[in-house]
């Protein structure tokens, strides 16, 4: 029987064992393991969420690794359900095509392609596309909808199969998935196998510096084994004979970076952005422990304010719903220790509606249920989308409802004037 979880003792970036604990969140169940009604009596174990930094290369990472078959076997997240992400990917495809000078018919391979949202954008622009997605049911759905998708985990062996069948890739993309990989050495080797001589690997991932600056602590969870920054990424690809030539900052996921990697002497010029980000990381003390001590103190203050609000609300007999049945919502609920104060969750994603939250098994209803159930308060767990939530739910506010937003500063929103 395969162990559900194992703890690695070396840096997944450089192999060093010189690792220092920087920050810990409360253990939680797998964040996206929302269960059906027939499983509400089945306990879901919690696993640690401890962020370490390698003192040799600066790589921030979680060392406790859950078996990917457990994490992704019944994965229900689909890209198209994320607010603003389809529009972001359309601009993303345009930007990559322009920057890399792609001609129609160029092969674009997306690793962790999910429902094919990004590849569909490339396909609309005349590219030849192929997805790789280990969640077999999602891969099958993408293929049925016109984006050929292999239901496999990415590996050097699979890269060789793709080259043999379709030729090398002019562009390889992976977005919000590279951080989920434990064996980065094999992953980067597979990129090298698949990439054309004039190819570019483009990937996007949430940025460690933005996690700290923007209080996006809830993006640290079991699936996110790594929290990337420029210094360790540059070193990781150099060891594989590849070159990080450019970095772009994007606003998704609370602040992310888009990295451009190629073979030395490849098609893209070094634009100086890598050096700029390296200098900025040093200035903010991104690799110093005191930076994370201050970060943890800020989070603890928000936790106390949120708990005080909820304790008082329940003492007064008020009802409280949580908005956001997501992985980040699970992380926030468990770290703030507020599950007992929430009556239920609401979410716009049909895949979550009718299910029950990880561990606590809070029922999930459509956001439209607010008009029927009329909770006294809604706590916005998906706090980065608080503005959109308020805009869409004016009727709830006008009927006397109130909204609490816990992060990045605790605030209350009442009925509009």
C-alpha cells in the first residue's frame, strides 16, 4: 500500500538539506476535497502545511508531500470556473504568440491543461495544440470539446512519446501547476526533451514576494508544494542547461510571475527583468526569517479580529454564511479556526454546489441561496474577490445583509447608501 504522505528532507530545487522552517499554517484536510452527501460521515484527515526555505538556493517549499493520486484522482477544479481566468488566458495567448513569434501551425503543449481553456485560446489563433492533464475525467472532457488532451502525468518518457508523434514543441506552457510538482528535476528534464531548439517554456505561478506583500497566505496549501521566486528558479533551470531570460508580473492569484525559459542562445533576448527582480527580492528580505516572523504576526492579528467578530455574532444569535468553496477557503477556515461559526458556504461554481466542505462538512449552496436564506452576515473567504461579490449581491445588502472581509484588513460592508 502506498503511503498517503511522505516528508522529504532535501530541497526539491538544489538537493541541499540546509532547510529552515519559516512559516506554519494550521493542518487541514486536502483543500479541494469537497465531498458528496454519501461521504459526510467519512472522516477526512488533516495534514501539515509548513513552509521551509532552502538556505543554499532560496527555494520556498512544503516538505510534506501527499500522494498525487490522492490529491488529483477526483479533482473537481476546472479553469473555466475561476473568475477572470478565461479572459486572462486570452490575453496570455496573444502575448506569448507575439513575444515568441509563433507562426500558424506551431505546436503548443500545455502541461496541466485542465479543461483546455488556455489551449482553446491558442487554437483560435491557428496553433496546433496538445494538452497533458492527469485528472482523467477532466482530460476526457477537454478532448470531447475539441482540445486533444493526454490523461497522463508529465515525465521525460511522455515527452519523448510526444516528440515521436508530433515533433518538438515550439512553446510549452504550464500555469499554476509547476508549483504542484514534487520531482522538479524530472519535470525540468522532460521540458528539455520536449522543447524545440528555438522553443520557449512559459509558465505562470503565484509569486512568493506577493504572498508576503499582499497577505496571500491562503495560497500556501498542500497542492502548492513550492512558492516560487526568481532567485531559485534561475538556478533551477541553469542546472538543467536552460536559461531564464525574462519575467513578467501579472495580477492573477494575488500576484504572479510569468517566466520565460529557453535554451542558451534561444529566440528571446534577455530584457533585464530577471536582474531587476533579483535585486528587488534582496531589498525586501525575501530570504530572511524575520520577514516571515512579521508576516505571521500580521496574519495572527487578522485571525483574532475575525474570530472576535464571529464569536460576537454567534453570541447575538446571528447566522453567518461563508462565500468561497475553494482550496484557499479551506486554508483560511482551518488556519483561523472558524469552522464552528459558519452555518454553510455559498459558491458560484456548480461543481461545488450540493457538496460538503473538507473535514468540517459544511453544506455548499449556490450564491443565489442568500436571497432565500438571508443570513445576517456573509464572511468572504474568497477575499480577493470581495469587490466582485459585493457588486453581484447588492440585493442581499439592500435587504439588510452585511458582509465581512477578513483579509488583507478586516472590514465590514453594510447596505449601500
